C-alpha cells in the first residue's frame, strides 16, 4: 500500500475488516487522567477494560449496529432471512483497503462503547474518510508498528459517530451538536486541525492531538500489544 490522500481515507474506512480481536492500552489526558486503561476487544460486541485502580469492566453489544433483511416471495408465503452486521462485505480496492463500505442505512459497524463514542470512533474511524481536509501525510512508526500520519481538519460533510464526542472537535461538530440552539457554548477556541496517526495493520487511531485551540491537552494515544491470534485475553481477576 502506498500512502496518499485517498489511501489514508480508505484505511480509515477499513477497520471492521482488518481485524477481529485487539489487545491495547489507551492513554488519554481528559477522560481518565489518573492513568492508562488496558483493553481487550473481540468483534463483534465484546470488550473488557482494566482500569488503573485494578477494577474491570465488561461491555457487550454493538452500538449503532443493524441487520438487513431480504424477503423472497414463495407462492403466497414470504421468507425472511437476516445477516449479522459484521458479516457484510465492502467494496475493496486493489490494495486491499475499503473503497466503499456497505450502505450506511443498512449497515453500521461499531464496537462496544467505553465512556463515550469517541472510543468507538477510535476503533473504527470512518468519520475521517470524508468531510475532512488532509495534509502533511507521512509514514512513521509508533510503539514498533507502522502508522500513517496526517493533519486533519473537519469541513462541511464531516459526519462523526457522535457530535458530542467527535474525533475532530470543531465548529463543524458543534454545528451538528447544537445548530442554532441557545445552549451552544460561546467563546470556544477550536483547534486549527488535529495530528492523527492510523495504525496501518488495523486502521485504528493510535494518536490524536489537537493543533491550537482551547483544549491543547485533549489528546489520546494507543499502544497495540496484539492483534487477532496474539490478542489473548487473560483470566478475569477474582
């Protein structure tokens, strides 16, 4: 795969089809400043999170997911079948990345949520594939794994998983969240853009840092320890 504007966007669309299990540690400044969380993800719909105080959380279910149904007439009888969302096949590019995901109104891929929907977008960052301006693309290595870096800014058409906790907090996301509502906070200084790194192997966002704005320390970083066969889940603590 060669890094271009198009391939970066394609990688951002590809996460649901690049791995089925993940073991990682997430460090963030705002959501949990007292320490990192370690997590094990099994697709579809299972997440275990180890908190800094030693306690554990198990989250199950797939938010924002749906099933599609096909109906076939057999005489006067209709037969209805369903297919789990994670089994839907996208349209692939020659390099193996996703050119087009299954239609959004039928298929919506997501993982169990921990704390807020930015966690979901971190694991499946399809919102970076459109409604964004990308610049300063480069290849790099983070925690021993190849990553693609870019500076990303939200523009019209940006469609986050949740406008209250987007990857790219901006006037665009606040427009979606508040519109003309008088509840919209005033005097916010939005970042000019965000420095984003995608893990090439999985498509997961492994680094997100704002450039300017009133939240300069609102960042997170993800260290991937294992993927699929190497993402072994240890026994639950007693």
